[in-house]
């Protein structure tokens, strides 16, 4: 036993291979080498040189600060350095970790998403451009803070009959009104 190993009892592990394993090993290694070599040969020169066109994503909304329940349109523009072609692909809009939607770029390299489901508060909206051909264009993303104001609510309470007499059944109705919603609750 080598001197650098601690004293004690050791067992030699026996490694077993399935029948024919050693005959198969050179073929597997040759296949992996073939895939690696041919993949390098078919990659365009622009990818090897890192020549994908740089893009920049710009994001804005049509209504900042919006009110709860109001529709907000998020608009992402994809800009790029001079090139003969135009970027294509999609923009993924997210609110934190929640995906709001994926929208294809139009002919003006713009993607728009409408949302009216944002809760009251501050939202970090991110637009991520995913190019259709990452060998030609780089992906890019940007963030934007969308503020959503809470709605004002009013509550009214009514009783029927009013006035009432002792022992008489009374029905109470509470109505809660917000900017877009109205809820009526009755108790007896």
C-alpha cells in the first residue's frame, strides 16, 4: 500500500463490463469524434468568428402609471447595427418570473402585447428578443418598471326593512364598487 494512504483495510473493487463492451468502445469514441468534427465543419464562418449582428431591445408602455384593470400595451422595438437583413423572431414579455406572452416581430421589428391582468403595485417587465436565426442576430433584453395604481373602492350597507321592529327578520346588503367591478352580498 502506498505510504500516503491512511492505514486500514482496503478491498479491491472489481469492475465488470457487459459482454462486448470493449469491442464497442472504439466505435462509440469514433462516432463522437466524427460528430464533433463534422459539426465544426458545417458551422458558418460567421459563427466561428462571432459575427452575429448585435441587437438592442427597447421597451415602453402606452400607459405608465396605469390603474388596476386598465389595459396596458407593452411595445418592444428591436434595433440592430447596420446589416442587409432585418431581424426576425419573437419577443417574450415577462413580469418577474411570470411569462405574459410571446409575440412575433412585425415587419417594423416591433412586438406589442396587451395586458389588463397586472395587480396593483410596481412590476418589472422584461422584453427578451429571441432571434429566429441566432447565427445572424444576437438576442437581447431590457427591463421596464410598470406602475399600477390600486382602484378606489366604496362600500355601502343597507338593511330591509328599515326601520325594523324587534324580532322582525332583517336583510343586510353590502355593495362594494371599484373602477370596474361591483359585488353585492346579502345576509339575513
